[in-house]
């Protein structure tokens, strides 16, 4: 049972669910609503906070004193993990992609402010994997807890089962039921949690993940990862469900490179900012909202649909991406 799993409260929940009236009017689109997981509250918010409630609950019950995790230079996951560790009085060591930049910007600045120890993958003297990093942490006399990339394992996915229970409650206040959920997809636990939560709550809408990666050639492998993670997640809570690849609708049409900003993302970010006063991010939500705009343009929705855009956070990365978001002042 979900309620028996160790969990630490880190997020301000429930996050708001509200309409996007000016955008709906501008686009002459079906009703658009937004779920504000950019407002989870921890360290400028984001979807990793929900996962961390379970992951860090587990770390504490195992009496670990150092959280070890990894990500991109502008990892939102690493930023929220550093903050959560600080809040719980734990140490945090990060393995970040690439080499050390001259100035710490965006999420990296925040990692450092939260006191995380940062290792650079391109530094050949540094551990090259999470397991190696954990070994070094042990050598220094600490007890590490490893969180995988993006916090995506069975415990992390529980956070999004919970989010779906939360949505089921909020949905009652809408005029019409939600027919579609659009959510950015990367390491997978967000979508897996949503899909399991949808089954548990009898949610009948379609959940569409927008892949933010490269144009993935091995889609079957990627789909299968979701199936495996879904089984592992259900095992954690003693729920019996069957999954196939078809249970995870992931759209790869917009996977034009991780962190690459094109006209689609730029336009999506500006539109959301200028019509609703809401910030998206360049890597995940800008990509996914750009995809949604394109789908609306292609008329794939019915006028009576209600589309929920799940804002997963990431806004601190706007600043290091300034040059690709605005070419003139
Ligand atoms: C990590 C992240 C995602 C993707 O979530 P996954 O569970 O890894 O698929 C989406 N949006 C933002 C802002 C993120 O930081």
C-alpha cells in the first residue's frame, strides 16, 4: 500500500490546477488547464520534489548520511535533491555531465548554494559512475544513498501515483472531465507514476508524454523501460497490474535533441509568458508545450476536450539559456 511507504514531506501540496483562459481564447482551442508542479515549493519547484519525498524517506530509513546522484549540468533533479538534502541535514554529492564552467549559472549556482559537492564527469580524476562515486564516499567514512538519474526508479514513480490521486480530487472542480494530459518525458518515472495512478483512480483521459531527448532510434527499448519500471513500481505497493508498451503513449516527433532550443520552444515559452504570465523552461516544458501547440494546430483535439498541460518545472534553466531564448534586447 502506498500509505505504508516511508515518505518525507518536501512539497507544498496540492499544487494548483487552473485554466489558461487567454491562451485558450487566442488559440481558439479546446479548454486548456495547467497543473502547476513548477510550484512544488522546494528550491523553485519542479517534478523531482514529489519523487524525492519517497526517495529521501527511504534514505533516512536506511540511516544514510550522504545523497549521491547525477545529471546534466543544468539538472533540475540535482538542484531539488541538493535542496532536499540540505533541508534534512544530509550531505549531497553530484556527478554532473561535462566539464566545470567558469561561472556557475542557473541550476548549478543553486546546487552550490545548497552546499552540494559537485564532481565533473569530464575530469578524468573523478569517479565516472554513481557506483564509483558511492565507493569514494564510503572511503571517506560516510554512508551513501544512490538516487539514479532523474530520480527514476520505483520509489520515485510513487510520487506521481500520488500526484494522480491529487488530480482526481481537483478534477471535480472542472466543468468537464480532462480528456488529455500532456507531460514532458525523459527518464520515465513521471509518466509511469501517472499511468499507474490513472488506473487506480479510474482516470479515462489519454496521457501523452513528449520525449525531450534525441530522436530516439531504439524506441522499443525506451518503451520497454517504462513497462519494467511500471511492474517494479506496482511491486513496491503490492498492486497487481499488467502492462504492455502500448500503455505508455510517448510522442517522439518533437525529440530534437536534449536541451536544444528551436523556434518551437522559443515560441511556446514566449506565448505562455505573454498570455498567461507563466514561465516555462527551455529543456522540458518549452519543448512539450511547443508540441501541444503544434497538435492544436493540426486539429487533433475535439472542441469539447479539456487538455491538461502538466508543468513539471525547470525554470531556473531559463537564465543560462538567455542567448538562445532572446536574440535582441
Ligand atoms: C526531469 C524533468 C522532467 C522529466 O521527468 P521524467 O520523470 O524524468 O520523465 C520533466 N520536466 C522537468 C522540468 C524535469 O526536470
